[in-house]
């Protein structure tokens, strides 16, 4: 496994704040010349430390103002059932994140939708049609206090 040095960590921290920086801007931010920064960034990508670059969109402005966390309990759980459930969930566009969890529920889904009516349709016609779902519990987000995708390094 590759050992990250302080410069690698500084590059990662800087890119987490603004992945849109040019190589020159990134080099200036970490006090190096562009060529070694470019090589380090490519190595960090190749080794999987940088998984991808994305634009964070404002869901509210795009009309997807209702955010729901949906806890899902399956009727029973084994490898085959878990695979079948996750494959179904991966094809549901309203589900933006899905986590296999421990505790009272098997999965936690983050759902982004227009309004309560659309969530009702989602529950009845998307989750409700997955036969291995035993129960679900929904938590509606009233306001977002903090959102960060940065990893504390």
C-alpha cells in the first residue's frame, strides 16, 4: 500500500475544497510546481484515493426539496436476498444513497423527491413492490444544518 506524505494529504485536502482547480492553481496552493502536482494527482487517482470528481447540485433549486431517510427492514437476510435488494435499489433514481446498516434496520436509504405526494408514490410503487421488504420507517428532513462530503484527513 502506498504511504501518503504530507504533500499528498495537502493535495487531497485542497481538492476536497475545490476539485475544479487547474493543475497550476493546485500547485500554487501546495507550494509545488505543476509537473510533480500533476503526477501526484494522477497517482492518487490511479491508487483510488480520489474516486471521482463531481459537481454538487442544489436539490432545492432543482425542485427536489424533500429529503427523506428511509430505514428498511427485510423479511429475512442472507447473501442472495441482500444482493437482490441492493440491485433493485440501485435502479431507483430517487434513492441517492444506500447503506447496509446494523441495528433494528438492514438498510438506510437517502431519498430525494419533489414532495410528500411523490414520496407516497415512491413507497407504494417502488419500495412496496420489493417483496423482501418487511417494514420501513421514514424520517423527513426539516432543515439541513451541515452537509459535507469531505473526509477529515
